[in-house]
C-alpha cells in the first residue's frame, strides 16, 4: 500500500539563512521528502512527504542541531506512546517511543523507535486496556485478537517486529488499516514474545499508554506554563530520561 504524503513540523534552532540551507540539504537527502519549508522567525521547519519522523530528527541532528516534533498530521489524527520499563532495577525507565499519524480514512503510519534494550527481535502489540499499573501484566490481551481469529483476517493490533542491534537501538516504520481514535487510551507492549504472560521485572519488556498528540499548528507552546521551562529545557530533561 502506498502511504499518502503527510505534514510534520519540528522546532529547530535556526540562526541564519545558512542554517536553513544546511537543514534543507540534509532533509532532501532522505527518501520520501517532498517539500521543506523553514521559518527563521518562528524557528520551525515544516516537512511534507512520507519520511519517518524519527529519520527526520536524526537527519537534522546530523547537521549539529536538535529537533523537537511539534505536530503531525491534522487535528485529532496523531497519537504518541512513551514506552517505559517497570523493572525496579532500571534507572532510565523510558526506552521507546511510538509516533502514530493517520494519513487516510483508514490508514495510520507507525514510527517506532527503541533504545537501551538488549539485542534481539521484539514484538509490538496494542492491548485491550490502558491499565499499566502492573506494567505489561495488567494491559489485557491483544486488542481485537478474538475478532481477527473469527474473521480469519490479520489482527490490526499486531504491529509487527523490530530488530534491536548491538547498540541497543531499533527502529521500524510501518502502516496499519486503523484509525487513531480507536487506539486512544489503550496501551502498547513491546516484548520478546508477542503474547502470553509478561514479566514487569524484565527490563526488556516495555509498555505505555496511547495518548493524543498535537496536529500540525495545534501546538504553539513555547514555554511550559506549569514549570516556566522553554521547550529546549524540557527537551534536555526528556533526553536525560532516555526520551528519543
């Protein structure tokens, strides 16, 4: 299936036209980039195409600048899931991030990045509930698994597998015939096995709740109202926590 083009915006520190040129050149080298528009005044880079947001961030970082995803898709069409370990001995709990953008009536792209896990193959699934009080053990079964079995069709909640290399990093970019609203409030489990009894004390089993994310131009926040921090100060804290 061909993925329709979609728009994402990123906050990027830009100080001059040369900065815009550097970022634009780096981004146009990526497969799936159709248009790059940067605003020096707003410190925003808007990208149209089919490239994974994680690949866009990596390309911008290679120019020596950081990037913060500010929005994806249209209003109410984007979601995010921060994946954390519930193992008590793990210091940096955040070990993965899932960005989801609905780009058509029944098509959502999934951009999954893992960091800090042991090398191997991991399965990503959407679960019946968003209860992560006991880590992956309280999330219920795979969402729609029974329905898929009755219909004889592939289960939409089985996102697929991602390979984590020796560096502890793994990424996958895929699409599913699913709508964002159907997944909000449910959870995602990433583990070495697709289903069965999970162990919250396993550092390589991670879980998170799916929440709505800002659409393009919906998130104009520049300073956190509760902490007084700028988005870049927040970004530093996120990176320190293991956020990607």
